[in-house]
C-alpha cells in the first residue's frame, strides 16, 4: 500500500469497488516496500491487469444494456404522450405492433384512461396515462444517471489499466537494466 509520503508511488484510490493502481516512479523503492522480487511483482501486476479486464467486460456489457434500454423507454414515453394527446378528440389511433420477432399486426386503439406496462419477469401492470408517464420518465432519468456513472467508472478503469501497464513496463525495464549492469560489472571484473 502506498502512503502519501512515499516518493515511489502516487496515492492509491478506489472507485465503486475498483481498486486503484499506483504509479511507480522508483522501482527499487516499490519492490522494497512491497516485499516482492521482480518476478512476483510482475505476476501480481499481470493478475491485477487481468482483473481489470474482467471488470471492464462486465461494465461494457452493462453499458450496452443501458444504451439499448434508454431508446426503448423513450419510445414508450412517446407512445404514452401520443395516447394522452389523442384522448378526448374522438379520433382513432391505428398502430402496428410486433406480435413476435418479425411479425407485425395492425390494431385500432380505442380511447382509454389507462395503459399497461411490462415491468419485466413476465409482469405487466395497468397504470393511468399520467402514472405511466411519470414512471417511465423516472426510469429514463435513472437509466441516464446510471449510464453517466458507468461511463465514469469505465474511464477510471481505463486509467488504472494504463497505469498498471506502465508499471509493468517500468518494472520489466528496470530488471533488464539491472541484469545488464551486473553483466557489465562481471565482464569488467574478469577483464581486470
């Protein structure tokens, strides 16, 4: 764990359960403080990088789900608004709706004070138009807010991946430099 007084790394943070990565400015100090050798340190960093990749895949799946859900909610809001606008006009509403994948049917929608909304898990409830509109608007606002948080989480995660990749490169390059220095020292001692 890094401390703010440590010259070898920046402060480690966390965001919604995603551990922060610390930038290593001095590899020797980092290895000494962590109590790891180069091989163990590289193995730990590679494992952390894989964990970040797994979390990234989950977050991207959630993002795709929300991005698909938002237009559906907006479409439902438009339909409820259309039903509310037609209320009291005596005008029929003709609509095409999907019966199953790729199969559509035309329907004449009579004036009504209520609409039925799918809530998920094969549950449908009847609401007044105003209640349905309020519920859909609340769901839309929540989905957009969740998407914003998710995008911020993904950016934080990508920063941690980058920091971890840089740290892996720095530790590896430091190790190569140390080995070369030892070889040069050993060669110069033999030549003397």
